[in-house]
C-alpha cells in the first residue's frame, strides 16, 4: 500500500482540533474515533497508522462551529486543515465521511475511508450505551446489548443508523461483524478512559 502523508503531526492535529472545539465531548469524540481508526489501521494498513489516526482525530473539526449546516460539514474544515499544512489526501479522507450529506463530496474508496464512514457514528452509539450501564465501561459490553440499542430508534436518536448500515455494506461486513469489531476496537484503548459522555 502507498504511504499516506497527513502533512502534520498528531500534536499539530490535536492543537487544531482544540482551537475550533471547546466542548470536552467533541474533543473526546475526536480522540475516540482516532483510537478506533488506529486499531483498524494496525490490522489493515499498519504503515499508515498515524495517518488513519489523524483522519479520525480531525473528522469533525468544523462540527462544533457549524453544526447548524450539516450539508456543509467538512467543507469549512478543508481550508483550516490546508492552512495548518494538511495534505489533499487528508482532506479527501475526512470529507468522504460526509458524502451522504453532500453528494458533491468524494465517496469512501480506500479501506480507511470506509472504516471511518462505518465506525464514526457507531462509536457514538456505543458511547451513549456505555454510560447507561452500571459499570460505565465498554469492557463488559456485548454485541447483543448493542443490537438492542441500535434497534431502539429513540435511543441516541441523533445517531444515523442508515450510515452505519451502509458503512457495513461498503466494507462487506454483516452488521454483527461491524458491531463486534468496533466494540473490540474501543476495548483496546478503554482501560484508561472507559467512561464516555453520551452523544446529544
């Protein structure tokens, strides 16, 4: 596989995220998706783990400042990332996860882009489910519990179930496989930060 260049370090990316996001939940969501992406990178594209991680960290860079314009989500982010030294491939990967909002944006093609599309909303659903549990931990969370929450559309109603379904289809995975793999990803970094704030 080709080596992917983000054009910035992880520290640069986090500083950019913190500059445009003051809500602790948005920072935590960025880091959760970053670590989830790193987990999958180690399986599918280990030499590009840093790139996958930065894509995850910055995927919602402009959401806090422009959440009233979902169809323009990631369009505001592009010049901010470019000004910070980010590469066209970094911007493309980030924009691909909002191609369902805006058909003019690139559709996910690389495995990395498909993983981001499939798991980003799902990590929010898992996080919302975890805080309802007595343990407040992902370590004892199971697929059957996630399936119940997924079917209950009133639970974490802001999570788009169709995005998760179409992401699984892009990857060629059954929903159960996507659920199990994403839970495992979150368990891989949860021991030191296993309490999540529920998504709005």
